[in-house]
């Protein structure tokens, strides 16, 4: 996979690291890739192809009454196009999270999503739930940037739903996370939009010992105070002026 540099994505990623309340911090990122195989990608593709074709052959044996097609979110895996999409998502995850190896993941950790509007509602109700009206500007910029990169009207959309042993955020006090892939097969491009909520309470408790419990009590009293929501709206506007 070839990383596609984007000044707009860089600016948005800065903004997506500045959403914080006393009890949680939202961390998000957007990355775009072209579906161009590197040397490592070719090896990974060969590995996945071999594994999937072996599974398909096993399903053709008499003890199995199933179709030779393995059902997946990408379509039947006995079809080359379906296996290619599966490979692209794995390769993208490996590129975005280089400290992890996702090559052993099953296709069941992915879901195909029906519409862009469904994803937009999810983002509205999770990523921006702690923010006030200025967040509309940031949301609009995010969806415009994704659309300009991969043409949302012609994208297939997938979510990544890892269990604990393949979650790249498993070593953090993560409250929740979302990972969305926007795949345009015609442009041969993929955008990954990933974001998570990290508990500030857990982090703060690690920083202070028992003698500082009074400090934590003061912090907790202010959790619902809107004044403590940090979001640099003016800076984000200046980025896109």
C-alpha cells in the first residue's frame, strides 16, 4: 500500500487530537492509501491467497455440505475480487499500525456497512458527542475531505471490529473505538477513519498516589462543566481559511 500525503488530512488529524474533557480524550486520524503493492504487500497477498484457497478446497470435501464459496463481507471468497478487498484492508491496517501484524485475522472481524449516512450518524453520536455547535464545521471538513479523496458515492464501506487480541488500542485505557474503511475500487484508493475515546480518569489515577485523592475529587466534580471541553475551534478554522 502506498501512503497518500494530504495536507488536509494532516490538519484534520491535528484537530482530532484536541477534543478533550476531564474524563475522556478523543483521538482520531484519517489516512489515505493507494492500492499499490509493495514488496511486503506481495508477500502478504500470496500468504492470504494460499490460506483462503486452502480453506475453500476443504469445503469441497464430502464431509462438508457447505458451498465451496466462503461467505464474507466482501462477497464469496472463491472470487478473486473479494479476496483482493480482504487483502487491501489487512494491508492498510498493517500500514497504519506498523507495530501490529494483522495477517492472521479472520474476515469475520469486518462488516460491510449499508450507507454513508449510517456512518455519519455513528460519528455524530460518538466522536462529537462532547462538543458543542462549532463541531459542525469540523464534521463538514472531515466528510468533504474523505469525499474528495475517494468519492463517497462510489465507495464500499467496512467497519473493523477487533477482539482484544487483535485490537491495536488494547494496551490503552480505551473506552470505545471505531474504525471505518472507505474503499473505492475504481480509483484504487482506501481511506481509513479511526478514532477512540481514552479515559483521562485512568490516566490521572496513575499519575497521583493516595495522598492526592483530594485533587482527583476536585477534577471529578468538574467533569460535566462545559468550560472544561477543550476544542481549538479558531485554530481549525484557520487551517482551512
